[in-house]
C-alpha cells in the first residue's frame, strides 16, 4: 500500500514539474506578449483531443460541473494569473500563489471533513517561506490589484482542487480532464481575442513546437496526472506538490538560461522540498495505528475476563 502511494505521489508530482518548464518554453519558443493566446492554445486543443479520443460527453449535472471546474482550474485561474504576471514581478506572484496549499487545507477541512493538522499548517508556512527565498527579490514592488489577482488565482484553483475531489466523476479520467480543458479554453478564448487581438499571421517552427509542447505535455498529460492524483490522494497532499513548479523553473533558469543561483535560493529550494516531504508524511496516522495494535491484547484480556464464571472474580 505504501509503495503504491509513493508511486501515485511521484506520478502526480510530474504535473507541477512539467508546469515549471512553462516559463522556459514561453520565453524561448513562443511569440512575445501573448500569454493569453498561449493559455488558450494550451488548453483548448488538448481538451478537444481528449474528448475526441474518449468519445465521452458530459451527462446530467456534469455539464455545469465541468464548466465550473474548468473555470476554476483553468479558465479563471489563467486569467487572474495573467493579471498578476503583468502587474507584479514574478517572484511576488509566485510567493502569493504558494498560499494555495494552506487554502486547500482550510477548504478541505470545511467541505471534505479533513482534519487540518498542525503539521500541515507548518508545512504550508514553510512552503511560502521557501518559495519567497527561491524567487522573491529585495527590490520587488507591490501592486494592490496584482496582489489581489494573485491571491484570487490561488483561491480559485484551491477551490477547484477541492471540488474536483468532492465531485467524483463516473466518467473516465481522460474524459473528465478533456471536459475541463475545453471549458477553460472556451472561457479564455474571447478574453484573449479582446485583450491581445487575433493570433499572429505567421508562426515559426519554434512557435509551433512550443505550442505543441504546452498543449500535449503541459495540458493533456500534466492535467490528467494532476486530476488522477486528486482522485487517489488527499487534495491537500496533492496541492503541496504544486510547490515544485517555481523550484523547477528556477533550476531550469540556472541550467538553461545561465541565471544566477544564490545561496538564499538554494536554501529556499531545500525548504520547499522539506515542506513537500513534511506534507506527504503522516506520522500521527502511523502512531495511531501503532496504538490500536498495542491495545488489542487489553481488549482480548477484557473479553476473556467477561467470559469467566462470576464465581472466579
């Protein structure tokens, strides 16, 4: 059972690791100044492909549930991320976004009845601290609207993660993933056209390769792994894995783009990894199991005493 859980955690962790490559792909392969177009191309074709492969459409309540989940996990989330990215330095936006595990823990406590433990709270605080050391700069400026958009994005996706667990779909995983990607992409499409205008008239081979990677790997594969993890694990455990994204982005910037990696960033990366490990381990559960096993002899003794003749007492 433990080995199976570790395997699911590692596969789920691939999703935020892939999302951490988005910055590198965007800066090196995609046309500049078109983040909303990238979000639409990332979501909509991937969703249509999954729907075509699975040949499943929503039924009954899943028409509006797919729309809500697609909006929360993809459409509205990317739109708010766009606002935050334009009004805040990347480090500030990533640090505010690192609040998401704590938000999921609180929402899961209210909507799913999960216990909000002190260990989870400490891991959440450590995650925010680690990401701030990793990406935040001393000269970073704050913008009220940008901070609100970043916080709103974290809250929106946190709600989407918890509702994805609460609303268990009877359809195959790939079908449900496709519905959400299509819904999110359709919501983003008019916003992208309004803000950025029509797509570029010509695209290079590098542009096409970048869009293809974001759609097939960054959306179809990554979101399928992400939603599979939500089905199998606690949403709180899953969302802590999202801290891998800024870590992978920082490491790739150092390896591929020659960006400087400071000792504080290295410390922040270590804190992020420690927070994720802390969130995935549950010693209290194991301790409780141990106490139950130790209590069995006492229960057996009580049963034997109950079965004894009264005259022997």
